């Protein structure tokens, strides 16, 4: 048998025969630039220092720096493994029906009028990012304005997820670097001039990356303005129960918008709240004006999902469903969730106290005013670069620290490092 000879290279470089030889290397995705993610050997994993700190990507970790595995999740996984009647058949395009029902009740509240009136359609998605992307695709196909306003700053993947669907991006003022708090007046001014029908992205609680949330009174003013201007709210809810320790309190902003009978979208994620990061489990709920509209919207959600991933995976949904539908497991989960929330508050207080005891220049009270997984430290990019090189502390270049990745025993080391870099650069 005669084999074909490989064709001769037409270029001198080794990759000249590749169909992709003109493809340049893309820059690292900023939030992951210092992390080991998807097994890429990046700076943190290569660093041999025993003192290195991993404060970048938002993962809740143990005192030993390991991804926190909830006891209730481990228990449910064992139950699922022992279920001899379980199968791995395809789920419907919209996902596991019971998961969708329970997720909607969790975010909107048990007995929500919108749910009772069948005005809510919920579909299982690939975590929070997938939920946002599906929602964006639906809006791009059926919303006539195609403009979405994002808080400045916001989660780094928000612009990617929304612009990939063809939505045009604008921003509204959110964070005030002078006060390390909310620029509420700027927010109202920007949304007050937004075009009628525009989409507005909100984070329900535990704002990423700033840790700054509006008060309940401020949320009410925002709600009134949004409805007055005819804007469409799109909520990203990734931390329900982890911010305040209360599932109801952390969903209050969303429920305020649902109670006025207006429409909204909500993307949910169980990555942080159940430690199911790798399971990629979440949902998208759309609150509509009528039950008929909700049914029609769901029919188009199926058309969006089908070419994306056809139907969602089963394991993560099975875990969440088992926990949410069983009273004992649910209570065990909420107890663990409250303990996680309490630990975040404790570490915040420890870091603030450590900086105060060292006499670190500046007012660091924003650390304990901010909430949730993150603290926007106010450190400059130059200072952060120094912390990485000299102290092996890895964090986002915008100054965000993942409080969930900081252990109590590492607080003194971090405080010493911040004190040093601040005093040497003032």
C-alpha cells in the first residue's frame, strides 16, 4: 500500500501548515491571570513560597486554603450514589422541573404571588454565567432596544456575557472611590437619563467586586426610578444567604421589584452558596406580566438553549433539589450557610483591627462597611504588584480581595504586607 507523502511546508516557520497560523495569542483573562484555573500553570501554582496567599478568584475556602465542601452536599452526594434507581437520561431542554420550581421559590419567596399566578418561567442553566448568557440572548432576539447598563465597576465577565449576545453596553455610576461606598446620586442621575426600555443589570447583594450594596431605602428609590423610566431590571444573584446570613434578606432587592407586578429577569447561581463551583448549576427566572406571556417566553428560551448546549447536566441539579425539598437537609444547609457568612464578617473585622493596631495610614473602615465575599481595598495597581513580588500575595489588579479566601491565621501576614506597602508609597 502506498502512503501519501505529507505536503511540503510553504512557510519556514514550524506552524506554517496550520490553518490557524495567523491566530495571535490572546491576552490572559484578567481575573484569572494570577491563578491556576483549568490546570494552566500560572503564577500562583508556580510560586514555591509557603506564605503565598490566594485572594483573587471568588472561591470560599477553608482555613487551610482548600475549596470549602459543605457537609450537607457530601451527605446528599452519598445518597445519590446509593440510589440504585437513578439514571443518567437526558433532562428536558429547560432542565429538571422540580429544581426550577424550588429555585424560583427560593429567590422569590414561598407563596410569591408571581409564582402563584404562573407569571414566572424558570429554566435550569449552566451556573450564573450561563443564566446571564441565556437571558442576554433572549433579550437580544426579542427586546427592541438592545442596550444594557452595567454598574461601574462590575464583575469582569458581565461585559463578555452580554456583549456576546449582541447587546450594546453602557455604564452607570456605582462605586465612589473617595468614600469606598455607593455613588448613589451618580447612580440615580445615570439611570434617570437612560433610554426608555433599556436593560439595567443589578447585583442582588454582595456586589462583585466592591462589596458595596444599596440600603433597602435606596433600593426602593432605585425601583421607583426604574419603573418610572420604563427600564428592564436584570438581576445577578450569586450570593443569596452568604452576605447577611439570611436567604430572605439577601433576596429582598429582587422581591421588591417582583411585588410591584413589573417584569424582571433573575440569574441564580449555586456555586458559592452550596460550594458547587465545578457542577456549574444555576437558573434563569423571568417574571412576566401574565401567565400567557410567561408560557410564550419559555417557548423561546427553549429555542435559545437548544443550539447552546441542548439540555443541562443532571448531577448539580439533583444535589440542589434534594437539599431544597427536604426540611432537615434544608435546615442543615442554611445553618452551614450562616456559619460561612459569619466567618466572612469575622475575617473582615480581624483584618480591619489588624490594620488599625499597626497604625496603617488611611481610613480602613470600608473593610467592615462592605459586605459579602469581597473587599475593594483601595490599593493601587503599583502597590498590588509590590505585594505580589515581595509578599507572594495574589489578588486582582483593581484592588479587590476575596475575603472568602483569607484565613484568620493569614490575616496578620496580610496586614503586615499592606502596612508596609502603604507606608512606603505615601
